């Protein structure tokens, strides 16, 4: 099932090129209380919401997906976790261009460690990327986004995939410079997720998906998730050994070679096999 948030924060399901309005399924969620439990309420109760959606779908109104403004399919993530230099070709790319990648930590992934992006950086594809520092290099990094579905702490690698709610396309945008990596990756709009959440049961093998990114029609990134240095299950187990993962937490699983600069007016097109496609416009930040 492809679940989305769209337009004025409406809940939808995407099928056959149309978006079906299924906001009534939210009535199945438990009443939120203060203080709220950690995590995204819908993702935490995804099975319950899916059952309600199935009842509504036969009579749900719909409109073409081309007419929809897609927001992030996760509304309230607790944290966004990044996996650095997780493709060998990107490692080689960064090592070969020290002038551009002066900010890159050296050493293997395990030595570098995971990093966090601020949840406030999260946007959907239709909201676009706003470049706050146009005088500095801002780079696109195309990734598979992994959305956690239930609380996970110190999980075994062999059990890790059972904690996944679903997958989405992710753009881990970054500003190059001397500051800490998490700061430079946490600007508003520098974490793009979309266009919808594909539930885990709809993906046969997330570790064998083709991914690609183009800017203004020029292909820049292409790879398969099979080329990851550290796979998805190991990423989840590793992250959960440091901090508890909650429903709605997002893992951006690493990027391949072809990382490049974007400028105001550019259009980024991303695609992941079995997940979908999304278009993201780049603009200058206002104010």
C-alpha cells in the first residue's frame, strides 16, 4: 500500500495514478494524550489504520496524482538518522575530489559513526528545497529512506527488517563547509522524503532496488541498493544499539556516486524501483 499525506495535510492512498482520500481512517487512531508517547502516531498504529483504509477505499473519492501536492509521508518523526559514505563509488568520488569534499570524515563507516539530521529539516517533494546559503555549495544525495514501524532497542540484525514500516525516496541535502556534519545537513528543507510510504510488505527485497537521480534532465546518480557497504538490516541493528528507535524514525541509508551541486531554479527528479518517482524544485530561501 502507498500511503501519503497531501495538499492540506490530508491522508491518502496512491493507486493506479490516482490519490484516494481516506482521511476517515484517522478515526481509528487512539486519542492522543499529553505527554504523547515517542514516535509518529499513525506509523505506530499502521496496521489499524490500514484496516480502516481498506474499508474506505471502495467508495473513496480520488483525483489524479499529478494534481496533488505531496507532503512528507511521515508527519512527526522523532529523529532522522544518516549513514555516511555507504557506497564504495561515493567513497572513491569523495577521496578523488578533496577540494570539494574537504568536510568529509575519513575512515570506514563504523569509525565515522551515524549522524542525525534535525526533524525540522523534513519536507515533502512538493515543498521543495530552499537554499539558505546560495554562496556555498549545496549538494544532493539520493538515498533509500527506511521508516521504522515499531520501537526498537538493541535488535539483532537477523530481526531488524521486521521493524520496518515501509520505504520512501529520500534526499539528504547538505551544505559543504567546516561545521559539524549534522549542522550542515539540518537546514530547513534539507531532508526531503516522498512521495509516499510504500509499506514493507509491498517491497520484495529492499536490498535490490535500482535508484537514480537527475538534475534538469541530466542523469547524475544511478546505483542499486545491493551496492551498499552496510545493508539496511545492519543499519537498523547498529542504530538501535546506540538509541531507541521509535515509530516514524527515518534512516537515510547512504548515497552513491554522482553527488553534485544544485542551484535555485534546478529541478531534481528521483526514482527508486518499486517505490516511485518524485520531483523536487530548488529555490532560494526567503528572508
